[in-house]
C-alpha cells in the first residue's frame, strides 16, 4: 500500500507540473495572439485542463492525501474555468487586464488545501493566501489603469522599500511562529521525494 501511495504521488506530481507548464505556455501564447484564438484554445484545451484538475483533486483527496497536490489541483481546475471564460469572450476584459486574477485563484486554492489538511483555517496558510490576494489587488490597480503610472516605474522607484517591508514581515512572521502554533505546519511528509511536501 505504501509503494502504491508513492507511485500515485509521483505520477500525480508529474501530471500536475507538466500540465501547469503547458498552461503557462498556452497562457502566454494566447496573450500574444492579435486576433481570435483557434478552436484548439477556445474549446479543447480549457476543458482538458478543467478535467485534469478534477481528476487531480480526486486523487489528492482519496489516494495521496497531500496538501500541496490539492493546492495545485484546485488551482489548475479554476484556471481551466478562467481560461475557458476568457478565450470564449464570456467576460468583457482582456487577458492583459485580468491576469492578476491568478493571484486570487492561488490564494483561494491555498486556503482550501490548508483547510482540508487540518480541518480548520490555519494562519500558516491564511497569511500567505491573504498576501497573495493583496498582491493581486495591487496588480489590478495597474492592469485596469486605475494607477496611470506603468508598474515598471513604480517597481524601480519603490522596489527597495517593498523589499525592506517584505523582509520585516518575514522576520515578524517567523517570530510569531514561536508563539502561536497556528502559524506552524505541524506535519511533514516527504515520502514522494519532495522537500516541500506540505509547503
């Protein structure tokens, strides 16, 4: 049973990471297409992507029981829905405007995987999720032209300040981990050979 568990875990890792790499490639390709995407991207690929996500969610929950695999599975399923709606013009915004949604989807997927793993909302998952979602909101201010300045100008002008704030937040987070167990991932499982098995 342990060998079977490891086998399925390795297979699922391969499927998820290859699928994610393909998604990123197609995502970039569609973003660069000047006109209407072909039928391959408007109908076939997002559906396959969604089905892979559903399959991976099932395997993650029933077989491998790994939080990081559930995180990637949920994210991939949501991205499949997102891409289907986008390339079929169900939303009135372009990919260049809506790409920060990926931050929202990542944050939501992280919360779901953490809640499934520990049967409660863990701050160790909630804080990174909240941070990613806030980043998405920040990027939306530029992608929707709410802030007129290009993001490259803001990064070059205020980048060092953001880096210092990030370092301070990380130090504060590690300090709080010593006081609150909700900030610590309690279990580690590297039997499939990955060091980041539970983030």
